[in-house]
C-alpha cells in the first residue's frame, strides 16, 4: 500500500502507462491513461517481507531470482511492448532458475489409484530419470520432474496473464489461490515442518496482492501490467509445487480462468490466428457484452474461485479429478454457447 502511490508517480513520469489511444488492442476497456508497472510494488513488498521473516535458503534465492527476472521482463514489456517470443523466453528462464534452485515436482498423486484394486501406487513418480554431471562439483537433473515443473510454471504464468481482464479480476483470483495454498500448507505443517515456510510465503504473497488490489479494483488507479501478472502467476505456480505438490488444488481453484485461457488458445488457433493475438472472446468480455459491470465480473470470478478453493480443500485427489471434469464440461459448454451467440468483436 505504501509503494503503490510511489509507483504510480514514477510510472507516469517515465511513461510506464497504458494509453488507450496509443495502445491499439481489442481487449482495451479503459478510456484514460492508467499507470502500469504494478509488478514492482508487489514483488518489492513480497521480497522484503520474505527476507525479513523467512530463513534464507537456496530455494528462497531461486524464488526471488526467478521473480525479479519476470518483473524486469514485464517492466520492459510494459514500456516497449516486447514481442511474444522474448516474453516467452523470459518466462522459461525464470522457470529454469527456480527449478535449478531445487523447486521441482518429484511426484503427483494418482487420482485413479482408488479404482485399480491397489495394483498401482497412490502416486506417479517423476524423479525416476536422473542425469548426473560434473560442474564445479556433482549435480543432477531430474529430467521428467524438472520438465513438468518448467511447463507448469510457464503455463500458469500465461493463464494468469490471460485473466487480467477487468479491473481487480486477476489480483483477486491470485489472492484467493494464495489463501487456499496457505490453508493447505497450514494443515499439512502439523506433520511436515517444511510446510511452515510455504504457508508463510503464501500469506506474504496474499498480503502483497491485497495491498495492490486496493488500488486496482474498479476504477483502477494502476494496472498490474505484465510485470504484475507474470510474477503473481509465477508465485502461484511455484507455491503449488512446494506445498506438497498441490498442483491439483491450484488447478481446481483457478479452474475457470485456466479453462477460459485454454479455450481461448484453441479458438484462436482454430480460426488461423496466433494463440496470443488479442481479441474480445474471453469470458469476461462476454459478460461485459451481457451488460455486467466490471466490479460485478471481478466479484463473480473471486466468488467462483473461493467456492472451488473450499471444494479443493475438502476433497481428496479423486474427488478433485471428478470436480475438475464437471467444472470443465460446464465451463466449456458456457464458453462455446457464449461465443456462438456473441462472437468476438473485431478491433475498431
């Protein structure tokens, strides 16, 4: 809260702004110049609290280095509008940094283990293939675990970025996701002391996000920009890995924006467009066309994520799988119907 007004001042002074006259993008909703660079106050607050309150470790260093990489890439993009290739390379680099620091997915819970008569393990191991090499000492790479973690981090970064629709929408979704990860880690910390660090990180991230959200809710005084959405997506992805590999929990909490993002990519590619080409086909755009206001849409997303988050905390892995299938069918059906009856508007 202290840093955002300072960021607004310097963002206006040095041109880190979103000008709807210059920024010709079909998804632009605002009519006035709004400062961007929201990733700076969020990351600075998160990093400061983390360094003050959490014991320093290799993983903490990796999280912060990966985060600052994304914030720098995002700030440059907020100013210069980088092409998608450079942005994607920056995301992959950040993911590699944090994975190299030891953040990996060694296993995932097998949601079908209850139905195989006990023939298979309750988990799917991803750490079976190990490559050992010498570089100023002996190191190893868990091939499948590291690849899965990198893909997961990059995917969540982009799906969260896609959910930056109306004012307050994306930070609110992330706030709910971090609150759920905090609750999940807090519950498991009774038997696993390592989870204490994770629930502290989730709570710090939620606090930093809330401090920013106060200024981002409609009418927004500042936008997160790519720096903010990249870092927050990255934080959710990394903490879902560290909180006992609760990837399934994060998927269910953010099911609606994730499904909307995947549907958007498929829809654009099916029409011969780039999957990253902007249009007005997202769910929040359709709700706007139905006459919903920005506050109502943001609250709608927050409420859905909160309901799904509470559901995720109450279900086991099999229950999460069935819940995700049901939500996916309902959400995809709604998106198809909305896009058939309200096709994406072309840029004027």
